C-alpha cells in the first residue's frame, strides 16, 4: 500500500468517525441512518453529469451493493436496539475485516502479504477489545445483540467485496461511487416511505441539514475507500478503515469527556500496531 493510499484511507477513517458522531440527531436510529443515506445521494447527485454512466455488469454490482447496504443498515439498527452502542458497533465492524480477508482470498484470489495479514489481525483484535469494554466494566453483550452485530458484519463484508470489485470494473471509482450513492438514496427513500409512511417525511425534512452534512462526510469517506480498493488489496483497505474506531475513541475522550480505561489503552495500542503493520506491509 503506497503512502498516498495509506494516508487517504486514514483520512476516510477519520471522516467515518466524525459522521458517526454527528448522526446523533433528534430522530430515531432508523430514521437517522436512512436520512444520512439520502444525504449521500443528494451530495452525489450534482456530480452525475461529470462522470461516466455505468455500463453492463457494473449495474449488477451496484444493484447488489444497494441490497447489501440495505441489509447492513437494517441489522445495524437492530443491533443498536438490542445492545450497548459502544459494544455492538465495534463488534460488527471488527469482525468484518477478517471475513473480508477470507472472502477476498476465496473469491478474488487476493491474499495480502504476511505483514499486512498481521496488521488486519491486530486491527480486528483491537476493535473487538474495544467492543467488549463498552458499557460498565462488568457488562456483557446480550446474545441477541451479538447475533445482530455478527449478521451486520456479514453485510459489511458483502458490500466491501462487491464495491471493490465494481469500482475496479467501472470506468473510474468516482463514476461507480456517484451512481451507487444516488441509486442507494433513491431506493432508501422508497423503503422509508414503505416502512414508515408519509408521516416520516416532515420529520426527516426538519433534520435535512444534519442529513446533508453527515451524508456528504459519509460519501467522501466511502468514495476514498472505493478508490483505494482499486489501488491496494481490498482486505487491507477494509481493515485500515476500521481505525475509525480509534478516531471515535479520541472524539469520545476529548469532546464527550469519557474516561480513559485500561481496556481502551490496550485496544488503542493494538489498533495502532495494526495500522503500522498495514503500512509496512
């Protein structure tokens, strides 16, 4: 992984942590994450005129990605409803790089270098440790929350492999990203109306600024990731993205004044070691 790709993915990870912090608007979690998705499409829509339209099999990848992203969002909300956010989110995200590594090797015949594999393992271990120190020191993750979080990780793995493959097949990563964001937003609007009815529209419109800001940040972060996957192994990029947990921890400590615990220090050290190994690998 070149220095340019490495730094770009780290920047994307920081953006990912920021939009996750900003998504705490006054809506429920389902409406908030759907509003963010629609915001991604609104932010990308003006760029449609400046990128190539998808051709042939690229549409299949985009369609599959929209379906997988929908599953990801629905199960993530279920995980949030069933367990502590500080535990379920890292559990869902921390498992995904390991599954992505296996998936990339099995389906794309893409195996990272040994040092990169070490980095993926360290990043995943650090993220999972961060998960199990969530809540009180004696708390445990509810079984249902674990099931939802692990299912979420399967969807993360699925859309990561799909989007990495689609971006590589498309004319450019930018064209793939722009059309994916627009199509995902259009489908999400239909889904929200189907599940919640028209009554949700005025409520979401009241938070349109938050949706646009978080959507723009999320779109920029994921566009960088897809671009990076056209220039580096998908598994390495997927793992490096999870350093967002480290940025999220920094935000929680500095902005929210949350305490620094032993688990957090150990987790942070493992994540940083994983980041270094990925860079060297």
